[in-house]
């Protein structure tokens, strides 16, 4: 029977729908499921794709980098030259403006914040000595970004986003008029969690900013730059090209990693920024470490060889992930769309679907799913301080479960959405 919009249903019809949804929920509880969709983790099939990389450095391998350095030994704080070239190609950057770190780009972001907080950057007062430090946080956004700035006691200011990226009028107003605003979090390609790609106009607007604070930095987390779900992805303007046009080359720190390309626990993280910024940061990073894992850098370079090989490898990831996203979107389209009670993104890449439930129901939906055996990212996590004022946004992470598990999880999710919406109108 064709579903009616919930707003067109009578009180009696809604009561019947609620009774049916609760019965379906009880049946799910009886299955005693235990599925975890809280994080955007690569699934086992994706990790299997990279297992041959472990053979890229056999026991008799030449471990000397192209600079003549032995990658097994100390040195090369900023990483090996061939890794810089590979990742510069992927990001549209200059190899001389690359820093290759350990396995976590989050670690590099933390280091940049810590240096600004303890020692200061661009000749400015360390943030720890200031009365107020503020960061702009596009919402919905990435919970780990928000956790970093919250850790340092930074005041976080939500900035709404649309299909083009952050509200740049608001960003410009804050950045150019308040010297306490020291940065902004950005995921420009397949934003976490909405999956949008910043428009070229948005990227140019970032490059044209004239900050009131000399130590303002855009934290440009390009985590999903090659993580496509479609055969012909968009080709967005790079922050490097946009800032070269304006001459505003010191305004950004760009980050990326192979965490969702090779192995999350054993990948390679990279940072890209103006040479002047790197010189400044490396003085402090050189106190923290003599160098990161150069043998792992070499392993990645020897395995891939080129940026095009990385892109070809990501086509294999797409073959695994696209069907999973289809399960999510098809289920929502079939079960929720006819009711007219929610909206969601239809990403062309990245790791998430952003779901906007009826206002005031997100926490209830997440709790119901947990009771039914499916763990989701906590409601509110996509906002600073875990405080979604509408209690509406839920991040769906389809990547880790198998398609069969995902189908079950989405069936339960839709039941939970219906229960929460119907309870609200009871």
C-alpha cells in the first residue's frame, strides 16, 4: 500500500502506524543484533585491497631514498622526497611545501594547534596568553575537529553550510573583524558528514580573506580528496591554486592521509602549507621528534609509484563502497521519503550520509537504534560541544558493515525514525 505523507494522516492512522512500527521494533530486538556504525571505518574488504603493499619492501629491498638517505635510520624530519612528490600530485601542491608525518593527520592538526597555543605563530602572542581564542566550525561538521579545539579551551562558533560550503558572508564577517578568531575547520571535498564539495566560488572566497589576526589559519582537512563514489567526480579548485591567485599563500594548513586508502593504523599523513609556515612549524616539530616512519613512507611510494596508481586503487574502493551507499539511500527513499518527515544528502564521495530527522528526535532515534542492536554516531556529535540546537542531525556511516548487515541496520533505522516522528505527533 502506498504510504501517505505523515502530515496528511489522521490521528487514527498515525496511531496505527505507531503500533505497527513498535511491533516491527520489538521483532528487531528479538534478533539480538550487534552492529556498530558509529565511526567511518573502512570495511575488511577495503583493507584486503592493500595487503599486497606489505610485500613492497622484502628483506633484500633497497632502503635508500632518492636523496641518498637510509630510510631505516634517523633524520629527514619532513619525510622522504619521493613521498612529497606523490602526495603533492594528489593535492595539486608543490612538493617543496609538503611535510610527511606518521599515520595520523589528526596528530599533525594537534601539533599545529599546540605550537600556536604554546609558542605562537607568525610572530604573534601564544594563544595560551590571550583572554579569548575563537574558531569557526562549519556545521554539521566533524566531531574530532571539534574535540581538538575543545581540548585547547577554544571557543567554537558554529557556521551554517549549504551545498556550496560554509556561509562565506558569515565567515568573512568573523574573520575580518574579530582578531580573536584564529582559525576555521574545513573539509572541502566530500565534507564530513554531508558529503558536499566546496564550490570554486567558496574556495576563492577563502583565498581572498583578509584576517584581522595575523595568525589566523584555515585548517583545510582534505581527507576525502580521492574517495569518490561516482565514475566522473567533480574537479574542484584547489586551495593552492586559489591562494596563488590572491597571493594569500600563508593562510592555510592543508592535511590529508592514506588512512582510508591503505591502512588506518599504518598509513601516511601529510601536511601542505607555504614554505614559510613549514619552516616555522618544523623548528618546533624537530624538538618533538627526529623523524617519522620513513620505511612506511617508502613502502607506500614503492607500492603505488604514482598519484595515478593511487587513483586507480581508489576505483577498487569505489566498487566496494558504492553498493553500500546505494543500500542506505534506496532504503531511505523507499521507507522515509514518502512520509515527508526528513531530508538527507546523496553524496558522490566520502564516507557518510547526513540525515536530518524531524526536529527534536535525533537523540530518540539514536537511542532506539542502540536498543535494537545498532550503534550510531551520537546525536549532536556533528556540532561543537555535541550540542545540535535542533536535535536533528544524524551521521550515517555505511562503510564498515557488510551490505546484508547494512540492509538490516537501515531497516531498523527507518523504524526508529518512524517511531520518533509518530511519538512526537501523538
